[in-house]
C-alpha cells in the first residue's frame, strides 16, 4: 500500500472516531479531550497520528488547542450545523443538528469536460479531458436536505474503486484513491432558480427557496482538485459563517 495513502486513511479513521465519541460516545458530555498520551493508548496509534487527527478537528472548529492547556471541545460550533468556515462533510453537519444522516447515491457517470465548460474553466482542464460526475442527496431520515453534484477529473484517479466509495465523502475519496488530500476550498453563495434535477432530488415544489453553493476544492499547493455544486433546503440545517474584526 502507498505509505502516504495509509497515513492519510489512518488519520481520517482516528479523526472520525474522535468525532463520534464527541457527538455520541464517551466524550459527549465532556468539555475537554483526554491528553495525547491517553488518546494514543485508547486508539493504539502513534502520537503523530493523534496530532494529525486533532489538527484536522481543529481546522474544522470542533476543538480548540492552546499550548500548555487541555484540548477544549467547541460545543458552540457543534450546534451550528453547516459551518462554511471549515471543510466538514454533510454527515457531520447533519449529525451536529441532532438529526440522523443518510445518503443516497443518485448517479455516477463519466462525462466529457467539453460538455461542462464552466468546470473546465474552474478546474483549469483541457476540453478533451473526462470527468467523473457524482450526484448524491443527503437526508435526515427520509427527508432530503442537500443535493450535491460533484465533478472529479478522471486523470486524478489512480486505483480501482466502487460506487460505494463515492457515497460518503468526496474529500476522503480524493485522499484514498487519488493520493490528493483536500487542503481548502473556495465557496460562492448564489441566488439561483432551482433546476429540475435538484428539485426532483430534494422533493420540493417549484419556486421553493434553496441555498446554492458553488465550491472549488484545492490541494495544499493550490491546484484545483474537484468542483462541487450544493443545493440546500433550509430548516433542519442552519448555515453559519464566522466573521471576525480585521
């Protein structure tokens, strides 16, 4: 197995394990996480892996770390739902609202980049390239909340995968099957008329207001990795943006 891929996968596993404990496990009522030594013993991994997982949670605003102080769980941030300041997956956002997340994979297909010129421009692709289009709908129980349409350059994919690998997180897919960890994203919020495919997936009437996000995801070097479009029905999920003084 590729060493980079193995390290990233283990970090994500520990990060998700910590988040699960914070949301519904032993740390559900806690204000602080145990020490790094205690977490190493609990998860049977190295200190460097624990630190990588903690760093990922810190970037998402789930925890606050200060030198010489215990790691504080940011309960206030957990209540907001979808926080645009951090790279969080829909599962986490829905779970934080007290709902039960589920996902339905609607479509996985190859498309010619020339057929979606906007994606070519955003991802700096040649019109001759091919893209993998992935459509999903995230739900609370059986209630549709988010319709996601993602485009991944086929040239990035380095190993065989199944449709199931695309269900949960495209960011995790990029790490595991492309060796390309997502470092940051640029998101635009627009007012749009909801297209038929989104309206059908979300089971809403024509004219229903939705929030539309156009997101481009990048690696650490600033290279664009994939393009996502999100249509969000307001209600269960609240969207939060933190604004700080300059």
